[in-house]
C-alpha cells in the first residue's frame, strides 16, 4: 500500500433514519469516484454495500458496511450504517472510529425520532457533521419544512451552503455558493444570489466576533477568509453545513463528495506515534478465520508484527492486513495511523478491544439498549451443540445479543431490539449455519433498583478453610446512573488484591436481584472487610460477594423498573379520538396533539410492555396511513402492584448453605 499522510484521508460515516437513502447515496459516491462501473439498486438487491444475502433480499442494511474510494486526491473510508433502530448497535460501534459524519434527512419524511437519537450521539462525541437533505425530487419534498424541523429538533446552528433549483418533480440541480478550483483558488457559484451569500456570512458571524463586526459595519471580507472560517467552525462542530440532493438520480452527490474532502477534518494521529487502535467490527473468512476491522489512531502495523491487545492483556501476531470493500478483500500489507483495515491473525480479539494504547480513542456512546429477551430453541436435540456454537459466534460479532447459555437447563436466551432483528437472525442462522431454530415469545426486559438504603453483611468463615467478611452499604442512585461502586476499607484491613476481587464480583452479583432481573441505579460502598492471614483464599471473595450483596438487597427491598420509549405519532385527523384512547390505555404520557391540515401529530412516552402491538393496531386504525417513530427513553418505576418475576439461574445466594455447597463444588478445582 502506498504511504499517504493522514491529511489525505477522511474517515466518514453515513447515518440516517431508515429509508432516508444512505445506501443509495453511498452507491452513487462509489460510481462517481470510479470505484464501481455500474450502479446497483437497494430495491433490486444489487447495492454494493448491501452484500449480505439477507440485506439483498429485504432491501435494508443490517450491518455497517466499510468501503473506500479516491476523490480529489483523497482516500475516503466510508462506513454505511444501518438505519433501522433494531440495528443501532452497528451504528454505535462505528461512531467511535469516525472523524466526520453525513446525516441524511429525507426531504419528505423529515426529522424522525431515530434521527434525533443519532444526532444526539454525534453531538455527544463531538463529530463534525454535514447534513444532506435527500429525496428533493420526491412528491411531498419541502426543504423549508425540513430545515425548520432541523432547527427545532436538532440544531439552530446550520449553515446552508448551496442553492437548489426546483422541488419535487421540478428538482434538477444544486449550486454551491463557493467552489475551490484547481490550485486552491476560490470562486463563487455562478448562480449564487447575494442574499444567500449574505445569509451564510451572517450565520458565520454569529460564531466569530470579528466577522460580526465586519458584517455590521459593511466591511468586505475576502471569500477565502469566510470559507476558512466555515471549515474551522465545521471542524469544531459549532456549525453544520446543509446540502441538498436526490441520490437516486445522482444530483448533489459530487458536491457532497467535495464537501467531505474540503469541510470534514482529516485524522489527527501520525504513523510515528505509539500504536493505538480499536476493533469496531468482526468478520469471518473461510480461509483466514476471524478478521478484526481496526481503526488505527496512531502508529503502524505490518504483516507479521506482534501487537498488544491491551484490553485482554495478550500479544498476537498479525498474519495479513486487508482493505475491505463491501465483503471483498485486498491484501495491502500495512495499516498506518488514520486508516482503517481488516487485520487477520488476532484469534482472541473482541469488538471494542484496544490495540496498543487507548490514546486518542473516543469513549463509547450507547445509542440504545436491547429491551426484549427471547429464548432460542433448536429444531431438534441433535442441533443443540451447533446452535450454541452459532449463537456464540453471532454474539461475538454483536455483543449486545448478550447470549445467556444455561448449560444445566439446556436453555439459550438472547437480547434483541425488536421483531425485525429477530427475522434477520432467523435468516442468518439458516443461510450461514444451516439451522432452523424456534424463537420463543419475546418478553420485556425489566430491571430492579433498591427501594431504600440498607446494609448487606456476610461472614463466610465456615466450613474451613475459608475466611471472608464483608459489609456493604447499598443505596438507591439516580435514574440512569447504573452501578456506582466504591470502597472505604483500608488496605491493612483487606488486602488490595482481595478488594479488587470484590470490585470485579459486585456487577456479577447484581445480574439477578430479588425478582431475578438485573439490579441497576444504585450505589454500593464496601464499608468493612476482613481477611485471615492463613485461611483466606482469593476465591473466598468470589463466593462471599454475592451473599453480601443479596443480603443487602433483601434488607433494602427492590422496586421494579420498566423500559419506556419516546414516540412521535402522525395520523389522519379523523382517527384522533380512537388513537388518543389507545394511548391512554397504554399508560402513555403525551402532549396535546398538533393539527396540520388533515393530519395530526402527537409526541410523548409510553411503556414498552404496553405498546409492543401498537404499530400493528395503528395501521389498522388508520388504514396504513399512520406513522409511529420511537426511540428508547430510559427505565422508570413500574406502577404499584406490577408483577414481573423470572426464573433464577443457579442457586440463590440467600440460601447460604445450598449456595456455598454449590459454589465450592464449582470452584473446587481452582482452589489450591
């Protein structure tokens, strides 16, 4: 692979609500760049980045697809992410490796609930973003309406950098306010009107005191200086350029590609920096086995290098480095800072693992979380081992599936986002593994939280040899805070190695509370601890910690939490009364409906448990003319009297004698 500076690389992701046109936009970029010779179509199953069988058959993206092309002497690594909320885990893993993003909004459907979720994630991570208003040629397209929604729901700091000609069937061209010519000279678009140019100058001036002073006093500022300020403000995520197009016809695509090169920033790392990278996806190859897709933030990796997996604390040898384009691989031999490639030979690697140091790597951002759990059953007993292996492989590629394999009960459980994901999993298990599993009825994932403060105590001193004494203070935390753990025990009372073992085991102990759901939103403080100089073994704390935690939960009691979604519903006005009645029955909390023309829109929150079947019911009530867009909105306490108990896995630590016997048998071979 030829050496290139990071200044000639752009790592960009395309994100959007489902059906906004991400994959079509990607397809036209590949065509315009010469990366592909003929255009594919999503609806025909021929799009390059929808290369999985299930994607071609369903016409939707279910995996984030990596591709790369050259444009204006720059290599653009492009990540086409799924738009359906059921596959948000693919998006959130991709966000960590981006230097810039393109948010696509349909000129017809406008800003959807999932668009807001994606936007909030981009802003949380500070990723510079271009906004591309697509489908300007479709019936119902309105740039003015959609820009109003963008300002209302996303940000007022948008800068329109184009003019367009026509809307709906009359849409046929876009014209940039600026063009950078050969040699770097800057000229205005021939059709640019002074008022459009002044509006952009005014928006820039809102973020620059000197420009504001120049604007107010009528002083002329050179175009180059204004453009440089646009570039700087975009890179700082203070301003978000807006562009227009019709991806299905290729209108606005070359201009969008120009903007990627000119307005989005290059990677910051250098090839001479210490090695630093992150694994953001795993793929499988029949010959090479596991392929880890890595974004390198610093340093260089070559074939046959031994690299350090800092997360696992292991060293592994690289056997091959590949550039990946929509399922096709090209051996390149080297991966340098700022670039993305598939690395073979790392057999133990997992998604999210850090290669080298974590320097310069953005923290993860959770877009959503699985809200449903489902049991997976083999078609027959003979398929059970193959089904276990297949689900383990899929869970490795998507950790949020969180496979629970209960060997004693021979039960397999996974977590899912929604019904579309379940359909895709059924297809993948059949096409990739030749399996025909049966899925149980999905059930809502509840959680528990302490009802009040309390103390948990355990004195594990019998039967000898053992000695572990622990006292925990447990108290409720703020909603959404998860687990906050700390220790105030001095090292001379309890050795640091033993305290570290307790800290590792507390999250495990909280996986099943009094109703056997995960316990969350709490503070756990280790306030007393004691070991014995002769009788204590580190494994004593593996056993004692769950007993102390469960003793505390039995004293505090737990409240049941259920997941809520935030929704935006639109429907014909004549269905208003029936829909309001349904929302009330579902325990929804909603604002007063807004009526526009012959349709109304209502926003609010509703429990997942009571709204699982609502999209189907809405279609029936509105003759298919209603829309229901939703996103996860956190967990809230259930109404009094709500019962949701699931079977406990393993022995309950509250049954101390039975639990100790069970755990000592399980850990016996590990104790020396």
